C-alpha cells in the first residue's frame, strides 16, 4: 500500500453528469432501500481510478493481468451479520456515488473485504449513520473523507488518507506480512493479505533477486573478474531500487527489501560471498 493523492485530479466528469441528478436524489430518500446503479459510480470512474492508482490494487499492490473493480471504502450496504454487528450495522448509503469513497481493488481484496468496516475499539459509538444531521438537513462533513476519518477512526487503512504505511506493516522473508499497529493488523485480516497468491508473488520477487545474484556469484567463482561481478550486482541492486517506485507492483515490499537487504537477500546467498555482496550493496546505497 502506498499513499495516493486523489486531489491531484478532479472528479471524473461522468460521475457529475446532470443525468444522474435524479438518481442521486432518490438515493437520499430511499437510503438503504436504494438500488445502487453501478453505471453511475463504476463505469464513470474506473479509468480515472486505474490511472491514479498506477494500474494497481489499492491494498495489495498487485498489478499484472487483472481488471480492477471499484470498491466503496465505506460500504454502501449494512453488514447483515448479527454476531458481528460491530463491523458495520448501518451502511453508508449516501456515499454510494461519492468520488472520495471509491477505490480500485482486485477482485480478491474486494471479495474478502465485502461490506466490513470496523472502527478502532470495535465500537459503533462514533459511527456516522446518515447523510443528515438531527434536523434532517444534509451535512457536507458526512461526505468528507478527512472528516469521516477523524470522526470514526477506521481500522482499515486508506491510501488517500493514511500515510507512512511502513509503520503499519512489516514483511517476513518467507512472504508473510505482519501488522505493526491495530490498523495494520485489521487491514491484513480483512483483505486476507497473507493469502497464497500474494505470498507466492512476494517469495517469487525475493527469489528472482537471489537467483540473479547467485548467477553473478557462479560467474565470479569461475572467472574471478571483480569488476564484472560488481557490475552484475549493481544491475540487480538497481532493479530493487527501481521497483520501490510507487508506480511498481509490490512497491512497499521492495521498500523493505531495499532497506533490509541483508535479511531478505543476503542471508540466502552462499556464506563466503555474503560480506562482499553486502559491502557492494552498502556502497551502492551510499552513492
Ligand atoms: Zn488486491
């Protein structure tokens, strides 16, 4: 997960098209009974969201070979589960067509989250229940992501509202992601970020770097050419650094690999070449 600045682009014009005015008006009168029109919120925003999120799922950062889906961060419907009422008893019907409430997810993250929306402390005390104040008047705050975030303290992290995701997560070198805060723990659990497909991708990323460096080590063992060895290592170090960029898949994981190279990569190399490889890596990092 990486920070995204949605204010850098405007609301897609299709979502604000006057042809939806009547639909949006019925949303506020019908509330939970409203039949949400996906043509309005999905078809008009999917391209802008895909572009803004660099073709990646907002949560798991997968990129390759998949279509993104438009998810309501605050679920539009209540969670009909009487044993887990703390999740989301009421739903956020009024945000069904609100740009700031829409994020792109892969189908697996979307299905896993469903309409769960837990808050800090697992209490409904701070949950905002309607688009209106006690007098029944529509309240602008109730559409503001920042205000809602402050009011409710959600446990699910949001790329457009939260920051410093490295403080919320850490990765083991066997592909497991761990939460370091209550928000990190709940985000991992809700979206199932330790599911097999994601763990496999993380392990594969790590193994690809180890394999590339091992090939350089084999070559070096044969020809003893120091500058060629150093050049091959630097090519791999550059790949890791490039993949930390926010536009790349699994960029947060790459951030960890780059920061803790010794743990993720070096510890899988032949013992005798670890000090030299680490030395070259630290030199590369210091440049
Ligand atoms: Zn995902």
